[in-house]
C-alpha cells in the first residue's frame, strides 16, 4: 500500500507516495546530499541549475554503475566458461581411463 513520505531536498519540503518508505527516504537523502554538495560548490547558481547538475550527477553515477555491472557480468561469464571447459576436459579424461 502506498504511503506518503515527506522529505527535504535543498531546503524545500516534498511529499511523495510510494510502497517502500525506506527506499524513498534513502533516495531522497542521496539526492539531498548531492544537491547540497553542488550548491556549496556553486553558491551563486540558480535552483534550477543546481537541480539539473544534481540530476546529471545522479545519471552519470547510474551509467557508471551499469557499465561496471556489465564488466562484472562479462568477467563472470568468462570465468564460468573456463571452469566449464576445465570440467569437461576432466570428465573426458576420467571416462577415457574408466574404459581401460
């Protein structure tokens, strides 16, 4: 059941409905932390500029994480294929010597 969650980002209060209150709070906290860091680095920028920079920062982080997941998945597939090849060779070797 959707629950209304209140949170603050950049000093402004927001309300959002969602099923996972803990996840919404965590997401809001992450966004607020990034927003605050950018705002401190660029104190003369407008709220809209800070918001866009925050969104771009989050998007870049998401893309980097997706790319890392792809690299990790490819590595795991490669390792599993190596293990499968090794086990196939061992099984063929064992079958060869069983038949003698």
